[in-house]
């Protein structure tokens, strides 16, 4: 794929920064647009231009010099979305509406969108395919699904070339780019926080699920594999078409398997505390990424759970950001 001039919204966040780094390494010109509300200035890769700003003000920042936009600027905490749904609709949906209008006005006709498995809600069967029913169980998933519908309409009406990538559980790190949220909710960084002494124990929510060890099973994907899919999606986008692809490893690991892997990787005890099930937590959530394999030519190259945890642990120890 020839070099492109790319705008990466939310490119100072976890996934956005790793994708921006891969774009720079592949020879693309990259501008990161981020308001730093949840991102970090030092996560902007060397070689990328940084613009501090909100995606809601996209008309100020999007011009005809860009060939493509990769859109990560969104609020993404499920619990927060339940408590503050208005903020999520305003930011995730309203911000994307402004972005699509700015792209249309500037003649920027390629978009790769950071979507989520939360659009599906509680699955009727696994592995999940893209034609599974979409029934989000929280405002976060609902806003992401609304944006997918907006993008589909933009493609049909105005010839946008777009790919939505629905992630499952993103984890790991890529060199100096890793996961560091102010309010961490993801299992692997929480477990590593226990190993670092930042927490006393890890809560295990539910031990009586119909799974081999009674704990929830989730599909974990390495953040670098995810980034590679975005670059492939840039080349796969076709005018007037909205392609939706799941991204996952296609197999799952239980909460207890993640905890035990962290013990082995870190060499630290990770005490567990049994806790009640959380409402809306399905027993098993695993992706079928067959469409991404077929249409993007993408396959995860780092599917091993130990490798994912090792990379996250190296980042956490060096930067002290676990949790």
C-alpha cells in the first residue's frame, strides 16, 4: 500500500497510539488529534504530528490533505456509560457525526472505525460472527452501534469507503505504548496491579458459570495484532461500502487462566477474592474472525496468552502504569 496522509483521532490513547506507531513505521504520514482527556501526550509516536483538540471540532482539523481517518476518539468505560449516558451519546455519537460531516466537506473518503464486541450484547451462541444479533446491554455498546449505522448511511449516500473493526478483549503492549487508564476495569492490568503491590487481590466475579473452571471466558487479542488489522483495513476499504469485521483470536481464556498465567509470568502471588456475578456478564464471549481472515488477509500473530501478559507486564514494570 502506498504512503497515505492519515488523521488518527484519539491517537494518544491505548489502541490509537499503537495504531499510530504502526502507521509511522509503515511509512505513512500521521497526525494525531486528541484532547488528552483520557490519552497521554507521551504516547504520541515519534514522527507523528500532534494536534490537541476535540473530535467535536473536527471541522477545524480535517482538510483535503488527508487521505484517510482512523477514528478512536470515544469514551469507552461500560460502567461510566451506565452512570453518564448523556456524556457517551454526546461524545461518541455527536463527535462522530461532526467528524463525518467534516470528512465529507473536505473530500476525505476513507475511514477505519474502532468499534466493539459490546455492540452484540449477550450472545445467543459463540463464536460470534458479524451477522449475530446486535443488542447492546449498556450505553457504551449502544453508542458504538449507532455510529456503525451512521457510517453505513454515509457510505450508501455519499460514497464513503469504511471499515468498522469490532474488537474483543484488547491486551498486551507494544514497546512504550501500553494500557494506562485512570480508572482501570480490564482484567490483565488489574491482575498485574496486584503483582506490583498496587492492589491486595483480584476480584473474581462469579465462580459458577458453565465453563471448565466456573469463571467467565473471554477472547484476548494482542494490541499489536489489532494494529496490523487497521493497516490492512485501510487497503481493503472500498467506496460506497461499509465492511464490518470482528477481531479476536477465536479462542477464549477464563478469568482463572489469566490469573494463573500472570502468576507464572510475574513470579508473584496474585490472591483472589470470590465475588458475586456481575449483571450482564455472559459466560463465554469469543469471536469468529473468519471475515477478517478472508477479506483483510489478517490473522493474529501473537495469540499466546503468556506472550500477551509478558508484554503487558514489561510495560507495567518499566512505566509503573498498571492500574
